[in-house]
C-alpha cells in the first residue's frame, strides 16, 4: 500500500512537471509570437513614417522651387519674396582658391554656384578640388573647357568646349552641371540650344567687380560689392576664383547679413 502511494505521488509529480513544461513552452511560444508581431508592427510603422517623411520632403522641395532667372537683367527672382536675397557665383574654378572659398561659404552656411573650366579638371589637384567643393554641397556650373569666346568658334569647337567639361564634371562628381555660364557672357544660338537640350539653366550675371584692376584688393572689392547701385533683390553676383575674392568673401557675407539680405540656394532655381 505504501509502495502504491509512493508510485501515485511520483506519477502526479511527473504529470505536474510535464504540464509545467508544456505551460513554459506555450509561454515561450506566445512570447515569441508577440515579439514577432511587435517587430512586424514596428517595422510597418517605421516604413510608413519614412514614406511620410519622403512625401513631406517632396512636397517641401516642390514648394521651395520658387526662383527663376530673369534674362532681362539676369537677376534670380522669387515668385513670392519674403525678403531681399542675392545669389553668389564663382567663375574660373577650381584655380587655386576655390576650395578655400567653398570652406568660407560652408562655415557661414551660404550656398553658391561654382562655374568650372574643364582645363582645371585634367590633373589630380583640380579633380580633388572639384570633388571637395561638390561634397560640401555646392552647385556646379559649366564655364567651358578653355574659357574661349564662343562666337569666335565653329559649332564643332563650341560642342567640344561644352561637352568635354560636362563629361569631366560627371566623371568626377557623378553628376553633370546644372548651370551654364558662357565666358564673357557671350552666348550663341548653338550654346543656347545645347543648354536647352541638356536641361541646364543659362546664367549670366547682374554685376561683378573682382576682375577689374581697381577692385583686386579685398577692402575695395568688399565696398563696391555691398554698396553698388546695382545691388537689388535677386542680384546675381559674379565673382572669381581669386585670392582677393577669397580675402573679401567673409566681410562681403557679413555685410549682406547686416543689410538684411539672405542668400539664394541654387537648387531651388527652376528651368524655364
């Protein structure tokens, strides 16, 4: 009888352990299922959030595409202005000062366009300089390969001037230039057609002084840039890859800020 009681108790104990094991297994399975469901729900939430973020960014970008180039005076004008703005542009890059100019702009969070010549992109120094400028987020424009006067060239020669620089920029940065500025502002019917065909934005300038002898000094260049009667809302300001321009840039930016001007971001300039 005692033996039977022991055996019965042992059976009950084994059954209890078995049930407990099953309960634990069920609990673990339930926990895994709940965890998987939570992870899936979180993943769906994250995907939806990212989709909403991208949609919002697309809408925001669309709303900010509000500038157009006015070819009557080459200003860059906003459809709905919220204050006075200017566009900074730098030609003949990269020829020794462009990276330093880009660094000054970046430190002050000022956007700009660098119009490059293909002749400066054929050695490692020039290629590295352009890559640094692009990596800092600045827009790139085509300024031909050799800075030749386009009206003096045949159409075949003009094509070579424009196409070679486009190809060099794309090879170095992964993107073709979004803008075009002809040397000396001398556009031709051929260059106009090339720009249109390749989805570029043609641009000259409103004013610029750093190529004139009397303004090849930082203080004089700063003064004329900030105080010329040509300074208006949307002014498209021409500067160059030059030492005196680099030295004047900080004071010029400060001066525009003091006058209440902000700076136009080239990525929001629309093509016609």
